[in-house]
């Protein structure tokens, strides 16, 4: 039941983000800001799907982050006890990188 609610919430978030021109929430050192990926060929919702299929799990968080000098979609995907940090190209819709996620400051803040 939790998985279904999470999936529905994530789908709603993705639709809202897509409707707002792919604006998503991204945390930065200077605070929080909303970023867009200009001329992205693939939506955040499509990036979430690509990340879930690549790992074989369920997305729990999606945002825009800089990677290699470009903005990319960063999707956290849960598979069993592991969490993967998956980077997806907004131009190609393909997975750029997928690594086991390490706990960071954002993870601890969300547990409160």
C-alpha cells in the first residue's frame, strides 16, 4: 500500500513539474531554488520511468542537479534495502550514471 501511495504521489509531482515547464525543486548550498532545463527533450516523468527501469526499483525522489557542467535529472530509486542515485539525460532520456546512494544531509533532514 505504501508503494502505491508513493507511486501516485510521485506521478502527481511529475505531472505538476511537467506542466510548469519542467520546473523542479533542487536544493543548493545557498538555499532552495527552482530550476528548469531549457529545451529538454524528455520530461521529468520520463526520466523517472527510465531510472526505475534501469535499476528495477521504485523512484522516491527526483530533482534537477548539475552533472558534468550540465543540468540533468537526478532520480533516487529504491530497490530492496538499497537506494540508487540515477542521473538521466534530459536530451537523450537515457541513464548517464547509476550509483549506490550514500546518506547525505538531505536524507537526514527528511527523516525529521
